[in-house]
C-alpha cells in the first residue's frame, strides 16, 4: 500500500527494481503483472526504474494498493543479491518505492554507489523455506534460532534486507548494548567471533552515547565480506585486519543513511562522508589518539586526486575520485574544521545536535548548510563553499 504524502497528485508511481542491474550477466528478475483492485496496470521497467501508470490520479493524502507479481532467481556469486552455497542474501530484491519531491527522484542504476533512494515504510514479510535457516533481516528477528517459516513485522524501515543462513555454516553470539540486542554471525571456521562482537559493542555504544539513541531493538552483523549497510543489519569483514575500518563504518551508517536519510545519488557525502568522519572519531577515541582514526580517510585521499566539490552526482565521479573525495577529502576537511572548534569532542556535539534535529528525516544539501550556519557563530560560507557548490 502506497500513500501519497506529497502536496501534488500522482499520475504514476516509480519504484527501483534493480536485481538485473546488480547482476547484469543474467536476467534474474522478471515482472509478470502489475495490478490494483484486480485491474491490470501499464508499466515500464528500464535501467532499474519501474514506472507504473495509474488509472486515475492519486490525490494528496490518499493511498492505493499495488500488487506486483514477479519471479526472481537468486544468482550465485551475485552483487549484494546473491547465493553462496546454502546461504541466501536478499538485498534490493523487491520493487522499492522511490522518493517523491516535486517529481520522482529516480536515476539509472550506478554500481559505484547507491543510486536508489527510498523513504521510510512499514513491512510485513512472510517466508516459507525448504529447510530451517537462521533468519537475519531488517525486522526484529528475536533469538538466533533456525526456522523454516514465519512472519516478520518491521516499522519505519528504509529498505528491507533479509538473509537466510545455513546453521551449519555459522557461529553466533548475542550481546546487549543499551536497549539493543546485537546479533553477530561469523563463519563456523572463523576465529574472530569474540573480536567482532567486542568491537561491535564498543562502536555501537560509542555512537549511541555520543550521537544519539538507537530506537530499535536489534542490530544484526553478518561477517560475509559484504561491506554494506542496510536498516538494522550490516555485512562486515571476515578479516580481523579490516574490522576497524569497515565494521565500524558500517555500524555508523545506522545513524547516517538510515536514521538520518538523504539522496545518495546527488549528495553521497551526507551519508558516506559523515559516516567515515564518525568512524574516525570513534577509532581516535578507541586508540586514545585524536588523529589515529583517520588513517583510512588519508589513504583514500592519497589514492588519486579528489574532485573539487563533494556534491557532484554519482555519474559525475569516476570510481577512484568518488572514493578519494567522499571517503577521504570530506572527512578530513571536517576533521580540520573541528580541530579549530574544540577537537573531536566538539565534532561529536555537532553530530549529536544534527542527529537530534533530523532523525527520521530526509536531509538536503541546503538543510545541512543552514543547520551548519546556525550551529556555529560567525559566517561559515567560506568553509562550506570550499567543498560544496553554491
């Protein structure tokens, strides 16, 4: 069911449906029919964007139920949406409603970053499996026990991830941090279960205490080398040497990407750069050195010449410059700015105020600029204009 929360009437709806774009070597998904109240609807799927033509305009405040029937084959060794032996990882596996802001905010799929922007919604997912699996999803899953069927209810979720894990392949530990259960899944043969769990708890507690409360009961961490964030679940490294730089980064994304949202195609810096900056703040505190946490950002910046501005659209970056700019240059610029404002403690105070202001909201570049200007005394235009276009 889709509700028109805009101030304009809709003649169509737009969804991101990207399984084929993520796995371009094979056609893994096919739309069979789309209907509403039993009436077939016209639609077009192109470059990962699904447009559905409405029979009559959907007025502001009104809602409509759309039934999309499709088939999906999860590919082996796919990108994000993948099957690995008897483990299934479902990322972006369904039509995801796009954001509407004086028009549908849609772009062709671009694998170097997140080219799909989704808003918050409520989900009810019913699953039936041929065997018992460990269930890890964006909804609260409860104790890590194998199951073959059930229904999951998740509220205020940006997009819904699900993984079904073969119990024989995994070892699990569950840790409590504040009001949130952290469920950590690492391969059965791995020797880093404790290290992964301990660092996860340390990072999570740091972000919750210094930036803001995490309002959900559960966060899952799967060590499958996915290196990706989803609501209430992250895919993290199997390699102990990468835990600092990647595991912490993916946990920080729960605050900047999920709990504070933005358009990752036009302004990836609003989630990726703030996340990497937050990661550096945690690691600096963790190792007792205000600068040591920013080594990854320094490496990204040194890898190639960054772009002069961070607020370029995703298709305006090549891959190397994207990482050098978004993961390297911007976190280091912010580090330098806050070094003049009171150091890392002042940076965390700013992030906490920003989080409190925009939790469960979609932030634009202009809103960030206005908040930044209002937070600090004096004119901050020179600093902001040095890396954001006017």
